[in-house]
C-alpha cells in the first residue's frame, strides 16, 4: 500500500468523519452521521494529519497543544487497513515537534495501547466514562453550594489553569458557543473549594439529545474533590435527563458516583510521557477526553 501523509484541513472534515465512523461504528457500512462537534475546533487550533492511499483517505490523527502540554486528541484508521502500519506512520508524524509533556486517553483496543507505549507514552491510570439517568440517581445531600460564574472572570480562568495544568484561553469560545458550558463555583460556607462547568449542549449523543457533560471540575484538594463533583451532578440533574462524566480512577468521586447510580460505559487508559501529573487525577475532572 502506497501511503501519503499530508496536513488535514477544514475541507477534509467529511473524509475524517467517514474514517471516524468506519473505525468506531460496528455497522457495515457505517450509518451517515454529522461531523463530530469537536473536530473543526481541533483542526483550527491543533495539528491534523491525514493518510491517503490510492487517492482515498484511510486514516487521520490530530494533536493539540495548550501551553507546554500536548495531547493526541484523535487517531483513527479504517478497519480494512488496520494493523498495516498506518497508525504508526501517523503517530510518528504527529509526534514530530511535539512537546516533552504529552498525553492521550487511549481507547480500550489493546493495539492502540501498544502503539502508544512503543512511542514512549506510558500507561498511568485507568480512565472511566460514566453515564447516569437524572431521574434514577440517588445522591446524598451535601452542604456544598453552587453559584454560576463567568468565563471572563480572571479568578475562574486562574482556577482552570491551576487544575488542568495549562492555559487554554483558545478553547473558551468553543466551550461557550459550541458546548454551552456554564461555569460554576463550588463553596462550603463562605469558602470557595472548587470550580467547574456543565456542558449542556454536547451534540455528540444523537440517541440521547438531552445529555449534559460534567467537566471540567477542579477542587482545592483531594478531600474536596468528591464534594465538588457531586454538587455539579446535583446542579445538572435539573437541567438534563442524561448526565455523562469522565474521570481518572484515583479520583475520589468515582465510588460515590457509582453508588449513586452512574454506570461505567467505557474504560480507557491515560497514557503520558514527561510530566504526567501536569494535572492531579485525584482532584481534576476533565472537560472531555479530547481536550482534557
């Protein structure tokens, strides 16, 4: 197979969407679907590479960099050419010039984990995606209060920088206009113990349109982490029928969420090289696996 790699552009989004569907949808051929809502923003603010064989797009990958931290946000290869070196070629090109601190949330496919490990990304901890039905959740009462914040508040942006470990001003407009992310403060009495956001316009679960994504959420410390997440869930329960959240295995909210009725719908692996703890997995819930 003669393979050609080139930069991906906005005009390639239909081909990238087709590859994404082919590699993730068990249907054959996959059912048509709109482009992932995050893809245009990734290409506009990151580095996309597309693999072409015989004038047909067969794979693509996207990396984004925020501050001194890089992230492999996407890497997909058509099923018919998987295990033929396409992913290896793409990843090699994407890592060229990438910062020392670099991570990805690897899918459950062992081949993906092996590929990333061979390129220096070490498995660090499991990453779980949870889903819950608001009407079926049984959360304990809490004393943490929730107040809406502002994305333009320097204190809010500073809290996000400290929790996620990198500046991402470039993503604020995307969170607001595309994801409908409502920023929140979490307080115990008069003390602010964390910040967060609930994305009420996810646009990626066609079968569950009334879905909200919880994250990012950052707490002052591990002892406050679960309280902040549960407060965000309680706030979101009155605004969406289905709630989703992704968090690392060490996070203190994992067991309380499961006890409340959330279920694990996917189990991935956080893999990184360099300063893997640029954010603390015990206190930080990401904005989603793509942008983390």
